C-alpha cells in the first residue's frame, strides 16, 4: 500500500505538497510508525508540508518541491468539468434528506476514493476547480480501490450551482457560486448534506474569502494551509478541524470542534445594600446566646486497629464499617432502654437460656424484612448473633412493619420458640417521648430565619427575590408587622446546597449561570455580606457543595469556601449539626435521608418532605439505610444517630416547604431559592422557592412565613 492509503488506514491525512516531499523516502528512510509518532507529538492528524519538512530535517536533507508546471502530469493545471446528462435540471434541490436524491443522474460528486474525469456533452452544471490561470490550488482525490495513484487538478476552487459560461471563468450570478474569489455582498449560505449526517457547508469568511468546510483537504483560498487552522469560525478565527469518518474508516468531512462558549456572568460584587436609615433593630440590643452543641468536626474518630501491617485495605474498610454499626447499635440500645415499656432486654445470643413461656425483649439491626402469607418476617442482628423475628398480620403492631427501614435498630418483645424464630407481639421504634419538659421563657422575643438550597450559580437561582429578601432584612418592609419581625431577627440558619456546584449531574453546565465553583462561593459571599452584622449566620453544606459527598459532612473545603469564612458574622457548621439558641436545640441537617425514606416507606413523596422527616425522627436516625441512594462515610462512629431529642428539626434538599408538629418537636423543610429545573420537571417536583420561615426561638415554632416568590422568574 502507498503512503496515502497507509495514513488513511490509521486515520491520518496528508496534503499533496507534503505527499511529494515524503513519498520517495517512504519505507526507505522512514517508516509509517515514525511519521505517525511525529505527527501525534505535534497534536495534528493532518500532515502538511511544514510537518513534512520538519520531519525530514531529522532524517537528512529535504527533497525539493517540484516547481510550478513541473512534476507529474497529474499536477499540471487543468479544469475538470462534470456535465449533467441532457434533460437534467441545472440546479440542485434545496432540501432533501438523502444526498443521492439531491444529485441528478450523471453527476458525480468527488469523495475520497473517487477519480475525477472530464466529459463532453450539453451545457453542463459544474463542480469545478476553477480557472487555471489564476492560482495553483491543489485538490486530491483517491481511487475507489484505495490502491491507485492519486490524481490532482489545479485551479481556483469554487462550487457552482449554476451553468458555467463558456470559458469556465467562474463568473456568474451572485448567489449561485461560492468561490475562492470575492463573493457578492449578498452571497447566501449554501449547505450540502453528506453521509452520516455530515454537512458540507460553505459560507463567506472574514475578509471576503469563502471558506469551504467539508472537503477532504480544506483550502484558505491561496492553496493548502501549512498550519493547524484549517477553517475559520464566524468571527474569522482559526479553528482546528475534527474529522468525520464513514462506514469504512474513510474521512468524509471536517466539522468544527464544539468549544463551549465562555459565559459572561456576575458574582454580585456590585450588590451593596445598606440598612435603612433610622430603622431600629431591637435584636442589636439582645445579647447573643448560642452554642454549637454538636458538630462533626469536633468528633475524634479512632483509627481502626488491624492485625498486622500486611493487612489488606479491604479488611480495614470492613473493620471500619463493623465499628460503625456497632456504634449505631450501642447508641440505639441506650435510646430504646429509656422506654419503660420494654421490660427486660436480652442479647440474641443468649435466647437459648430463656424458657419458652418467658416474655423478653431483643434489640437489633434490621438486616432484611419481608411479607409472608400469615404475617411479616424480619432478620435481626446484634453483636451476639442473628435471629428471625415473626409477627402475625392480625396483630395491630404489625402495621409498624411499613415504617421500618433496612439497617434501622428496632426492639421486639415476645417469646423465643427454641427453633431459631422469635415470635413478637410488640414492636418498639426508638421514637421520641410524648412529653417534654417546658423550658423557661425568654425575657424578649427573638427570631431566627431558616433557609436552605439557595443554589447560587444556577440559571434558575431566584436572584431578584434573594436581593429583595436582603433589602427586607435591611429594613425595607411593607408594614408595621414586618417591621416588628425584622427588628427581632437575630439568627439565620442555612441548611446546605448554598451553591449549585459543578458536575453534580450530567448536563449541569448548560444550566449554570456561574460555571466556576470558586466564583459561585464568591457570589454567595457577596450576597450574604449584605445581611446585617447583628444577625449570626450558621451555614452548613449539602450534596451540591464543595464538601465530602458522603454523610456526615464535616464542613466545606477551605480552598473553595474561603470567601464565606471571611464573613464576620458567619459560623460554618457540619451536616448534621445541633445549634442551641437561648437554650433551644435546633437539629440542622441537609436532608438527603429523605431520598431513602421515599424509596422504602409506602405513601411517602418528595412533595411532602415533613412526613419523611417524621419517619427519620421516629427511627432516631438521619440516614438509617446503608448502601442505597444516600452514601455513608466509613467512620468508626455513627454520628447520624439523633441521640438527644431536639426542639426543632430543620432539613432541605427536596425544595418543598412543609412543616409538622410531633410530640413537642417542630419539623420543617425550608424549601429553596431555585425555580424548577429540567430534572425536577422530569420527576414532577414542584418547588416552593423564595419563602422565608421565621421561627420564634422561645417556642421553637413557626412565627410567620414571608414570601418573595413574586420576584422569582419561572414560578
């Protein structure tokens, strides 16, 4: 095989001038592998004369290029005309999905692998290489077998859809020709479809030259280009081509590289909101009283102990998760034992010492559960053993079967059969007590704002609504009632997804207004700096943030969230965290555990997140199921257990505001500041953006909801 065929078989191209520089030395002074390696090192798949000269310079003296008018006969300047058969139209149809239908019989369109020839006949429609007297542009075509020598023709290149006048000078009505000369001012864009959906596209380029993209060897109007820019974009800038191959690896056409456009965006540096002159903030006069009761960053995890230095990495991971579930079981047993109804608790491994008529209680992890013909069967495990637990469906307690998630810790009271099955008549969830002690009242009313899922950086971020909210915080209120609320706001809690992040889901780039993660945090900091400085902000991460993906999330990565940490009135917290405000405990979690609740518990939905939060509260765990939608980090201690009963439980994540009261605990999902995204449309989630719940800290209950959704586009 020849040089051209060998290169094409490896998806490389060569210009005619480079071919005649290299062909005599091919397989004598250099091999194909050397040439391809040289081209690859320079980042190109088209070998032009510059590449060829540079390559040969390392091999010895470069052969001289044949002067114009000399060399093989195929290089002599000719005009090749391809006539139509008589009776055919002299214009191509404007629209067709099939290329063969667009080319009349008798017209042959040159492709790689074709040899072009001349024929006589009636006045033809031409696909011509132009006037030989004006230029010496070289065009190559290859034989259909791939073995024949290439034929070349010279002349000025143009594509004509009209009848060429006698003499073939390439002149004709404006709009019919796309030539390498200066086109008419109104020369239209012409498009010619090719195989596999590729498009042969010709349009006037910058400087009046026509650029023909799609031929095997693109031109610049003065001959073959010797650099890596083979055609110009709409701004006249050089663009490296990308080749499209046919069914047999033959290059068909060049198409432009898809380079994402640089987005111009704002990081809200110009958003400066000053407090309203004369506005009285009563909260400034109230002394700060907050404490970070629980934060993952403050938990010191023990490094797992392995048998020897030769232990495998997998053994270490198994050991860590073993410690993780032992930690969960230990904490849950302590919580369940606070229930006076449990009675005597015994380890599963000691059930063999219990008489068949004696009623006892076991506590264990739910490995699995299933429904049978007569009732419900669980596989329960503790640190001493595993046992099957059965409860009859006629028992009223069996309804709790549907509230139990895999890997949660549950207590069963009943009798041991002695045959490896425990027959339960009562099921106890960890739950929260029905009554709580009253806490002393506060001297003055103090309010806290709860937010989540701001998603700064998304093109669905309700920026106008958020700026209006900031103005409201700075005293731009509508009435005396709002003035009273704003004047007593002393705390703000943001429960994760403060920015939209980068690469969180496929195609996210197209939905980003700010495509840089550093700029997203800069933008958020520029907005939050307008929060009055007497309001303490507690900011935690979510799954969209620059933080550890798996739960729990100790906090933001410093290099990304540095602008937030520079805010004087901001406190970075973990996910989850417990913040104590004036003696009231606020449990703050982003709320990813809701995803598993919706998957495992019937009649749960993203549209009613407070109900899913209630299920988690009853199980006293923020993400009980392991290995499903919610990733859990291999920590030696389970910090997702709700060890102490909070006064308020806040979450977000699902973008829907809902609140609920249960046994003295106020549960609230705080919605979002992002309008409905394309993904939410697909899964039929209707967000409730730009709503601000205001909590009375004394009662840990909702005081009011202020809505700014009228300023949110797309709502």
